[in-house]
């Protein structure tokens, strides 16, 4: 008996595996899910999502979204999701710097400020996850 | 009677046309496969998102809570139609079908609204409505060149913001729905306010713990639902476009082949006539010498 983890994004199904544990960045702090977790639904921050399977950790960079747990099934509706190994560190760094520069040009009243700041946080999350 | 050389030249030109249409057909077939694949890939997310949404919305409705503004219909005085067309032509009736469809929609619904604004995605739609002197509120360009979810999200966000600011009371999305490689159907769907009546109410009632709160989750989910609808429309339209172009190019190739066949026949007849005429002249000449 194990947890089933599904990660889906608008562009594709990223992952569907049996795991022992999931750790995710909730909006109210990081949390872990193991077998027989209570039914739970939360929004996710951009950050690192980790699952443990057979003692091995696998890392993913998720760009915000939702996670729900019910009946030992974990469903992640992520805006973006990439395996740590698939991220190009150089490109991630460049994307992060570009987004940061663009954000600095905007004030909080500007239209697109929140979108841009979300982009910065997503890029930052990718960069940290790729860094390992 | 065209000369032998004229016919030969025409055959040559039709042949090269056939080659081009044939190549375009192959390219479209390959692109169609990829586009279809992209549509299928969005399914898991779309299904799970709808499921989650109806769970949240049904529960909110059951407890008679204040609905989210994106869910609440209001007096509909102004509307906006976003038309999805393609950037490129040579796709049979793909663009004109959807444009005519939208024009009919505008006339039919003219009485329902004080004002209907029009936005276009794709060059062909812009050209069509511009030629008919209709005002285009916004032309979203460069969406097809590099189709990505982010662009759908941006379009959806703008529509949502305009809706929430009260600039528009309802937003429709018009696009070619992908039926099969050879058939597309122009459709108009209501993007805003979100219509959840169709969503199967999931009252199975798992008692979730919500973080930060159910209302906050709903507020996060709804914009994604809107973005997903836009994204699906863009992908369906892309698949339809390639399908339409493929069949248009297939019939163009067939027509070229028929034309080549009839021109060849004409060519051979003309040549035969020419040979016969030469022979007659020779025979006539020989006869005269006797």
C-alpha cells in the first residue's frame, strides 16, 4: 500500500507514480503527506515539491497550483512542473534575472505587476531546485 | 487553339502547383498530429480541475454562501466576443466559417446587449473584421507563432480583469471546435461569468481541510478555469486549422491532377492534329509533283 501521486499541468501529465511520502510548499508553509493523511486541499506556492520513493528523493520545481489529498491519492494541479534534472541552470538563472529586472521597472500600481512578481517567484523556485 | 508550347507550359506550371499543395498537405498532416496530441494532453488537468472546482462550488452553493463574482451573473448590458482565427490562409473555409459565424452571432444578439465589443486572435480574423469596418477592441497578435499556456493565461487574465472592473458584463469565446481531421465546427462558448450549472455537482462530500480557506481556494481556482478554457480553445483551433488545411490541400492536389490529365489529353490531341496536318501537306506536295 502506498500513496499515488499525480502531477498534472495544463500542458501535460507530468507524473503518475506510487510513492511513500510527498513534501510540498503550501501557501501556509511546507507540509508532508504520508499514508492515511486526512482529506486536505491547499494552494501551493512556487517552490520545491519532493517525493520519496524507496528511500530516494525526487525533486520537482512547481510554479504554484493546488494539491489535494483524499483516499491516499495526492493530486497536484500545478501551473508548471519540472523535474530537477530537466532544468537548465543557466537558462533558469537568466530567466530569473530578466524577470527581476522587468519587475524593478514596475510599481505596484502598474498593470501586470502581480503577474510579473509571480513570474519572479516561479523563476526563483526553479533556480533553487535546479541548484541541487 | 492554344499552341503546343502553351499547353506544355501550362502542364509544367500545374505540376509545380501540385507539388506545393502536396508538400503543404504533408506538413499539415504532421502538424495536425502534434496539435491533436497537445489537445489530448490537456485532458487530465482539465478533468481534475473541473472536479476540484465542482467540489468547491457545490459545497459553497449547498451552504448558500456568497458566490464568487466570477460565478455570479449580473445584468448583461455589454458583451465581448473573442474570435480565434489563424495567422495563415490556404486552409479552406476555416477562417471565413468562423468569421461569418461570429458576424451572425453579432447580428442575432445585437438586441440583447447595448454594446458588443470584438477582439481577435490571429491575423485572418483581424483582416476580415477590419474589411467590414467593425471596431476591434484588441487584436491579440503573436499567439499562434509560439503557442504556450502562458499566452492563454495572459488573455484570460485580461478578460477577467475587464469583467471584474465592470467594463464588460459577459465574455464569449468563438473558435473552431475540432471534430475530426476533416471536420470543424464553429462554436461560441461563454467564458465569463463562469457557468458551473453544467458541471456535475460532486456532493459525495469528502470533508476536506482547506488551506488557507475554501473561499481563497475558489478564488485561486476560478481564474485557472478561465485560462484553461482559453487554452483549450486555442489548441482546438490550431488542430482544426491544420485539419482544414490538410483537406483543402488534398483537394487542391486532386484538382491539379485532374487538370494535368485533361491538359495532357489536349496536348496529345493537338500534337496528333499537327502530325496529321504535316503528313497531309507532304502527301499533297508529292501528289502535285507527279
